[in-house]
């Protein structure tokens, strides 16, 4: 055997700590000479940013929290705000007329005149919150909704808009919204991932929308299937390798202990290796999940009444109904951030009336079922439910009977988690094109949700590459006008 290889093998087997290693030993182990010195500096900086080495350890909020967890219901494609939660009489009176203002940057060049909503609005519940007949079941929950009508973003295309919605920016790769929440508060259930995204889209940013970026890898989102999979496919194995392939639990424990012993010995050599620590924690999490996760993902034990409430008895609503029911079950197990995705169906550049009706028919009942179920179980008071797309749609037509993308003024709703119920916040102009009153930029939205979770967006930082980063970057304002 080559003496140099033997010397290296002995060196690795001894696995001395960094403090015990000579300069020559460091350079020899590096294999790339002085490059190791720069690498150590970077690793040390990242290690100093880490909080105690266990990013998932439960942490107290910075101030009293209104919400403990988030369920984000994402309508991929961009539902039309002026056809759901933001009625515009001006469009009814001026249907077909030219746009009376200069058209802002748009995605399409096939736009026409003003187009009124083909749906009718009604003041719903005791609060009188206006909701269109596109969402008849959600109308029944009007008194629990806090509708924000003044959302603003910059992305006119789906990729940019999704990345900004879920990471705060579309110009750089950054940690996701859910990862920041988990990093700030940790997890209260060490047997399940603290951040789960159900059937996420693989397009328009894909895994970047739930990745941890430069935060510790343990706070990344865990995907349950993806948008292209059927529920019955996912149910067989919701998370890859969740189902044991022939080994007993004792055999798996022995195998894991052996692997972890090797990992720990390697870690002694390479101090401050965050990626290795993440892998070690993920192996332990996977082992623990086999006992609890399979039970959580199995909805067969739910009552028939509950299954019907979520629409599991109807093929049209069964898919998103399963997602919403699973979200409730995960919320009960104190998963910190849960996302359900209806993908990729809401992008109606044409045939708006028929396609939006089809989309709404798939999600309306499951969403109302989720809100009613959370409320009945006492979970809505500390669970923040968010319904949103990546942007809204224009008040002018496209291709005669569709609408283009509109990030300049659109709506979302929140429910529970300390928000004002039966309340409309902010406003767009009379056209429904631009937010005018209480404009809530995506940075503001992130700051506000963090505040509901008891986190100060200005203080929730992570040191990376020489500076302190935060979800809201250099912007963000908390809109406490939506707080109950």
C-alpha cells in the first residue's frame, strides 16, 4: 500500500479535533493545500451563526405570539381577486371600454378593454364581507376571514412571483418563508418535520420555494409527493424511505447507530461541518418518523362525516380535500409550517369563467371544511391559515375572455391566528389594478406573519457571507391593523 495513503488512513482513524491538529496535518488532510485555511474560516463563520447547533430545538417567541403554526393554501397560477374578494362596480359600468390609465408592465401583449366580473358578489355573514358566488362554501366562513385587498409584488411572471412569495426575492437564492419560521421558533414535535409542503409544484422555482438556503439544512421543507402525483401514489409512501424495506426496527436502529458512529468520527475531524450535522439529524429524524408519521398520514380512521366535510367522497374535491385534512392532522401534531398546493391551474389567460369555475369547485369545499374543522377543534385560534396565489389578474381582458397577471394589487385572505375576523383590509383603485390604501408588499406580508408568530422580522437574522440576512431583507413593515 502506498505509504502516503496508509499515513492518511491512520490520520483519519485517529480523528483528532481541529485544535489538536498541526498545521502540516491540516494541509495534508485538505488535499488542496492552503485552500483549507479559507474553507475553515467560512465554516467557522457559519458555525457562529448557528444557534447551539440544533436549529430544531424549541425556542420561545420574541414576544407573545398570536399563532403557533401556519397553514398556507397556495393557489398556483394566480386566482383573480376582482372575481373573488374585491368587487369593482366601475368594471360593471364600463365593461368593454379602454383602460383609462397607462398600462403597467405586463406579461402579455394580447390585452383588450375593461372586463367586468362574470360572477356576482354578496355581503356574507354578520360581518357583511363581500365574496363572489365563485366560492359558495367559503362564503359560509366569511365571519372568520381577514381579507387583505392590497397585496403588492414585483414579479409579472410565475417564476419570479413564486420565488418572491416564498423567499422574499427573485433575484437571489434565499431561504424559504417556512424555513425562517422554523429557524426562529424550532419544532415542538421531534418525530415529524417542522416544515411540510404537500404536493408542491416542481416548476417556477421548484424546490427553491421550500429550501433552507444558507440556513441550517434541518429547517428545509419536507415535500410530500409533488403536484404531478396522484394521492393514492403518495399514500403508499408519503416520504421517500418512510416505509421500512424488510428490516426490523431493532436492525434499523443498529444500522443507524453504525452509520452515525462513522459520521460522528468524521465530524470530529471536520469541526463545524453544518452539512454533516444536518445529515446526522436527518437520519435520526427519519428513524423516529417511521413510528409516528405513518399514523399521521393515514386518514382512513377519520369519521365518514369528517371525510365528507373535506370532500373526500367526491372525486372532484378528493385531492385537495386530502391535502387539507392532512394539514389539519399535521397541525394537531404541532408541525410548525404546513403548505398545501393547488397546482398549476389558476392561470387563466383565456376561458376565465369556465376554468376558474372548475378550479374553485376543486378547492372551495375542502378549504371551508378545513376552516370549520379547525374552529370546531379549537385549533383556529392559534393556527394562521393563509389563502393566496402568487399574484392576481388584470381588470382588462386578454384573448377576449381571460385576464393577464397582476402583481400590482391583489387579494389574499387569512383566518385565525390572531387576525381580525370578518374584516377587509386595504383597497385597490376603482379598476382593481393597483393597491392604493394600506399597501401590503410581500415583505410587509412576511413581516406581519412573523409578528403573528411572535417573531420580530428585524431581529430574526442569520449571519452569512459577512452580513446579517433576514427574510424581509432591508424592507418590511408590520401591518398590525389586521390584528384582532
